[in-house]
């Protein structure tokens, strides 16, 4: 974090708890949201929720989603995060811009990522700025298929031998023939290799790209596409809103067309209610994000992703 973010994070706890109105806190929370989370904050939150169980003893925490406000693979503690989640038996679920910069461009590191995650979503927005976006997505899908093939042939439910330091090693450890049969019949081996998804933020200017995107995604074997309507804050100028915001007719037409595609489609485009317009901060009882907890770099928690609540003026 820069010096200002560090000052905010290290100041006494009353600075946030004494704020009676969310609006008064937004400027400082925005500043914190743009800084890097100290790893101890992440560790504490993950270990806390990983320890919680329901009445039957089943763990409540299903997965960890690192960063919804930046590129997770640029997090300086990402390797530590993978190790922590691996030790706890928790998968990551990431959304990346697909540039796979630095070591993440290497096959062995992408293999490690595929083995550590339940799902890797690649944001379509990055395709507008990065010419190699499609090639990188195709590379990720090919490696996913290679790992899945190795897992089925070896009959394992993990990728313990995948490394990220030297030569690629995507072969999984051998097990008995009975484990091979068990894994094939139950599908456990495949479930331990991440699905590869696309995350598309829909707005008026990219609607014409939808048919070609669906055709390409189907051809290369994308597991699913998450279609999310653009969410605009109240402070957005009317001309900008007119240029980008989807109408009810746009949404209805898209829903109809996407129902007939061969690739699995989901996302906020198909929600009956907009979580972004929720007036009660996720406590309405029908919020699709009700089971999620959002942890900020200063360690405070939110239970609603309403962007107006978090970032509005």
C-alpha cells in the first residue's frame, strides 16, 4: 500500500467503526480498496471462516475468491495464498484479465493455477486492450484438457506433482486401478482441475460482439460464460448512461438468444432482481450474494456487493 493507504489502515479502529453513515466512509474505503491487502489480513479471514462448521460438521467455507478489484495474479503474496488454501483443502476461484504476466505465462505455472482453483474466469474486457488475449485463453483451455486427460488416465483427485519453478510437470501421481475406475465413475478427477470460464460485462457498445464470442467460446471448449450487466453509479453523467446502459429490451433479447447456445451461460444478466439496486444492503433475503463475505484490506467485512453502497458519492 502507498503511504496514505498505510496511514488509513494503521490508524485506530474507531475511524471506521465510528462512521454512522456509509456515505461518510466511502472516500476512505475507496482508498483502502485500491491498496494491496496485507497477507495477515487474508490469512486471518480465511482461517477464521475455514474453521466454521454446520451442525453436521461440514465446513461452511467452500472457496476463496481473491480480489474483485484488481488483477489477482499481481498480488505479491499470491503464492502464499495458494499454499495457505492448499494446506486447508480450499480451492481458489479467480477472475483474471488473461495477460498472465511474468511467471504466469509459463505452462508449469498455469498448470499450478488450474490445480489450485475451482474456476478461472477470464475477463472479456481485457480483450479490448490486449491483442494476445484470445491466444492466452486458448492456451489455458488446452492445458486444462491436458491436465484432465492426465488425471483420468492416472486416476487421481489432485495435482500434487505440479510445480511452478522449473520444467513443466503436469503428470499426476499414479494410483491403483481401483482408484482409476472410481475417479472415472464419480468424476472426481475432473472436478479437481479448474473449469475455464469467460466473464463478460455487457454494455450497449459490445452487444454486437456476443454472437462471435459465443461461437469462439463453444469451438475452443470454454466451460461457461458469465454474462453480467454493466452497473453504473448514480453519479454517472446522463450521456454516459445513455451510451452504455442496457435497456429492458436489450436484456430480454440477450436472454432469449443465449438460452439456445451450446455453452453454459449464467450471470447477473439472468437475475430477476439487480443486486446493484438492493436498498437494504444484501439483507433482503433474496440476494444471490447472501452467502458471500467481502473482506477489505483494513479487515472490515461487508455482506453486500452493492457498488452504490461501497463506492457511491
